[in-house]
C-alpha cells in the first residue's frame, strides 16, 4: 500500500464552522487518528449512531474526510472513512479569529495533547525511548523576544513536518511497514499574568 503524508491545508470558512460544532470537530479528530467507521466514531465519542452519521456526512461534504473502502461487519458492508487534510492557520488567518475562537482552538489542541500523553503513559511508551525531549521553560521576554520565540516555534514546526515527509519517503523506498512510529510533537508559547512565579 502506498504511503502518504496527510496534507496541510489553509483553513477556510468551512473549518471556522467546526469551532462552533464540537461533535463534528471531535469526529474529525477521531478520523485524524486513523480510519474508522461511523459506528466506531459513535462508540469512541459516546454519541448516538445517527449523530455520528450526520457529523461524518457534514465533514465529507466539506472535503475533510473521505470513504476509503468497506468492511464486512456482522454480515453487512460498513464504510470506512479517513481524514484527508490537516487544517492549519497562518498569522493573518489567526489574527482574523476572535480571542474566544483562538482560545477554543488552543484549548482543543491542549486537550488532544493531554489525551495523547495519557494513552502513551498507559501503554508505557511515554518514556520508552532514551532519545526524547520534554521541557518546560519559564521565561521573561519583551515584545521583541515574544515575537522571536514564536518565529522559532514556527520554523520548528516546518522542520518537524519535513522530518515526517522524509520518514515516509524512506518507508516507501524500503517498503518496511513496521519501521515508522506514531509520535506527537507539541509546541506552545503562551503568556501568563503579571506576578506569576516563574519557578512554579
């Protein structure tokens, strides 16, 4: 089976709608983890099947998910879906969002990261490898320093993305499906209120 990297696409009005539709957003996140049926999503998210059916249908209309085939389950054909794009925002698009919408997106990202950490901890993979990076850096910076920090993180995200593409290319060349490892990389920089203790 040909290996692909999930493409990143610019966010548009359809994706903005997801900020105000938790069910569809959760269904998209579930499908970004891997292919699943509507019943799989309903079971994972604890929702009714007709709600999952509607949410996945809306995501398909927006071009965010697509059917990739069918499986026989309990004597019936079940359609399997996958996410086909990974939404991102550039600085101009991010500035167009209200602070409430920015916070909603960021908190969603934090929730996903905490879930990923929990899954890794339970599976004993959180620190299975010695070569791992986990840091928290309390800092004091001025406005120029704040801008520079976020530029560094933007550059790092691009570098991280390049590593994934290179890994997929190597997997294609060797046709070794057991080699790649699922990982999560979190990059965050946020302001704390004045007077916050830098150590704690």
